[in-house]
C-alpha cells in the first residue's frame, strides 16, 4: 500500500547565514549517509574537514507500522561527534524543521527543512532511488562575485595555499637569477615542499606547520652538530659501514650500505619522531594527537618531514658543492659547474618522495604502530627499522648496477610508503 510522505531538504550553510545555503540532498524514504567516505550520499571534503569520520552520521526515515512519521539523524559512533543545535548527539534524534546539524565542533553545518505541498508529495516505495541534487534558486551578488562570499573556506581549499606559495617561489627565483646559491636553495626548498605536500595529502591528517618545520630543522641541525660524528664513528668504525674499494660484488656493497647508509641514516632521521613521542607523554590525549606522536599517521608525517631536512642539508651542503668544485677544477668553467650542480639538485630533491621520505615515513609508521601496540613494541620497531634500512641500502646499491634497477627499487619504496599510509588510515583514531 502506497504511503504519502513530505519532501525534506538538507541545506549546507556557512556559519549562521542560512540564507546562503544550497540544497545538497533531497530526503525521501531512503537512508542518507554523511561522512568523508566517497560512497556517502553527502561526501565531505577530507582536505577541508579532516576531523569528520569516514561514516559519520545517517539521516533515516522514521516508519511505524508502515506509517511515515518523519526523519531522524543518528550518529555512527563518530570520533568527534555530531551536534544538533549546538548540543552533542549520542544516539538518534527526530529532526524538526529548522534544526541545525553540525559534523564535529568545527565541521560542516546543515539545516534540515521540509515542506508538505500537494504538488510536491512523493510516494513511498521500496525501490525509490532519489539522489541528492543541488539547486540555485536565484542569482545574487555573491554568486557573481564569489571571491567575497567564500570566507575562510577559500583558505581551506587543498590547492589554494600551494598555488599562492608557488607564485612566491617563482618571484624569488627571478629575484635570485645570477646568484646560484640562493637560486638553488629556493628551488630545492620549493621541490621539497611540493613532494612533502603530496605525502601530507595522502595521509589526510592535519599537523601544525611549525611541528613539521621543527622536525625538518631538528634533523638539519643534527647533521651540523657533533652528534653526526658519533653516528659516523659507530656505524663506520664499530660496524662495517665503510664502502669497499676495488673489485667489489653487489652483496658486499649492499652490506656496507645497509650499515653505513640504511641503519645510520634511518636512525638519525627518526630522532625527531622519537623526540616528539617522548615529549607527547607529558601532553593530554588531544595535544598528543595534535602535536606529538600518537598513531602511525603521525609517525609518517614527522618521519617524512625529517627526511626533507636531511635531503636539503645533504644535497645543498655536500653533493652540489662537491660536484661544482670538481667540475670547476676539471673544466675551469664555473658556469658549466653551476648548471651541472642544478641538474644534480633537481632529481635528488624530487626523488626524495621515493627515497628518503619513503624510508623515513615507512619507519615512522612502525614507530606510531608501536605506540598503539605497546605489548609488541620492540618487535614492531625492530621490523620497521631493519626493513626501512634495507630499502635504503637497496636504493644506494642499485645506482651502481643500473638506472632501471634504481627506478624499480624507488617504485617499490614508494609503494611501501603508500601501503603504510593506507593501512594507517584503516585503524587511525581519526577515521
């Protein structure tokens, strides 16, 4: 038997400006899911609202004895809560016209509205498959001049700030033409930030910029401090980290690289991750998640940031100056030497997304995992440390064999990192 139900709408709003809201869903007899997962009828942009859960809430029709009685919203045990008229929802709530829905305290807001008109009455059928739709009811000044109506949402868009930063770096590169050191520094920092931003978006977790910058600077300072000499002594003198000379085999070079590059550099780059972990022990749960290391995604982000500091310091402080000095001595042409140095700089820094950032981010995953599984901490850390060091050693050794093998190892390292990010998402407290 057909039953008649009214039409209801869900309108997304900005702040208290309900008049600016656009209809994002038409409600009928079906369940409408809200969340970050793309399969949700109302999919929330993860890059703007990272605190919203994958499956955050549902709006369901209320049926009693085959009679339609309205709609209710149910929170799906979301991490940061659903709020109805500024009050947190702990189960389900029958919606009334004008109710304001907010996903998390700082998340997207919606207004529930319905109307019952004879011209807009729909029939309740089990196979009805109404889909959400957007409507523009009028042309306003803010639609004609959208720059004045986007507000803070503009700054939250994924590629807005990177675009602005790109303009700034381009201007700096023009300004530093003829000044090779400043030009190389500018372009290397830009490429590093672009590569890191790619990983940051894959992780999908917000981390303060100053924490990320601090991790990179921490590692850069270690490389300029006496601590580096202690590492070099231990891994090159106590352990067999010195590369063999003369006729060498792949295995002998791999062994030396495992100790001298893999184990040494991955331990060095992990120091900011461990430092934030121990600092976070004195923080509350909220601040530990925001600033410290509380899960694998934190470890990946800080490990990759540490790798940025390592790559820039190593490339600009060692490899580029060495190649410039060598070519200048051989060819006597500073211009050719500077060009060669730039050609070396670009692939080294850009390749860090499948190199240093991949190994360090991968080890960071295990550090975060060990925090969630303290009973298996030492086993987890050992596996993560050795596996990231082995990937690092394979990369360094492959360069001696073939550039094609180097590409394969780089692709495998990047695949390991992405797999770790995907796995971290599956049990992240934020998802």
